[in-house]
C-alpha cells in the first residue's frame, strides 16, 4: 500500500469543515502534512470566495493553517479555461455567481456584461434571482458558450445538504435544451480541474492523492484522472453508498485522524 505521496489535493466543504461547523480532525491532519514536508493544495468546487478569503476562513474560523497560494478554486480554474479557449472572440462573459468567481474572471482580462457575451458562466450564487437565470438562458440561446463551474448537487454545512452550484446549472441546462446546449463543466468530477491542478503543482499524477468527502465529485475526479483517492466519511458520502460503487476509492477513513502520513 502506497501512502508516501508528495502532494495532497484536499477538498474543503465536508472535508476540512461543514459550513460554520468545525471538523475536529482537520487541523491536525494539515499539521501532519506540513511536518512531513508535503505539498498542499486546497482544491475546492466552491467558486464564491477568493483564495485569500478561503485561506482566512480556514485559519480564523477553523484553526487550519492555510495560505492563499495553496488554494485552487473552480473560479480560478474557470478563468484559466476561458483565457486559454477564447481565441478570436471578444473577452466577455455573463456570470451567475458570487464575487470569487467574478473577480477571477475579471483578473483574466474578461469584461462582465449581460449583452451578447462570449461566455455564460454559472456557479454557486446564494443571491440568485429569476432575472439572473433568465439572462443566462437567453444569452446561451443567442449563442454564448455555456460554462458551469461544478456539478455539486449539494453543499454540506451546519444546516445539512443545501443546494449546490450543480442545481443552478441543471436549471439553466434544462431551460436551454430547446437549443441542444450542454454546459462545459470545469470542477470535480471533471478531469479538467485535476489537470490544471497538476500543472500548477508541478507534480505527476502518481505523486498526489485526492482527499475528499464526496464520492460523486472528489473521488470520481481522482479515478477519472488516474490519481489515487482518500475518501473521508465526514461529509456527503456514506459507507453504504460507497460500497455499491463499481470503482472504489483507493482508501477510506472515518476521520482524517486515521490517516498515517508517510
């Protein structure tokens, strides 16, 4: 059994914390990784916050040592994708999402506009309105490329399993089926974000392990990318759900206290 990974790609919601609720094993897990000299990348499907805000939340509210340069969100991955694929079109986008996503896309030199954008990007938006979704649908049907940050159906927090970005994306997708449109998905379980994370880390796929709580996103992203996986049962997936899957995680633990860092 190989456990001497050089890098750890680590999910946040359900793995490091649950909303405002602390996960007791998380701070010690990160400290063990740092003590062993491991490379850490907090790899999250949540696009609502900037890397600085993510790191500050981990440090201040959950006692987890974290730094902005270690954070790779779907907002950053989406911006990287748009920048690499815009080609001859105007660098414009309409965004259904929060500040973390908007800031990342603007930092990639895109102008945010609801009028004839090249891209429509849909992510988690806790202030979503019918008007925002209506604009997104109309822009897509008019020819904009539809991009979704991630397919998470739910977010685990202190309230329970609340609607995730994937729920909003599915709504827009359903409303654009008349045009035969399918979104380009960036985040886990897609391989795109994993490839971008590997590139950023400078490590090879056999040198890292993907750590997460959600089989359908974190673990499938690792499996599809030929990266080993560590599933922790502190968030979305349960042992009963996982045992029914044909493709199993490389490792499973009840809490991250059980994981030995080598």
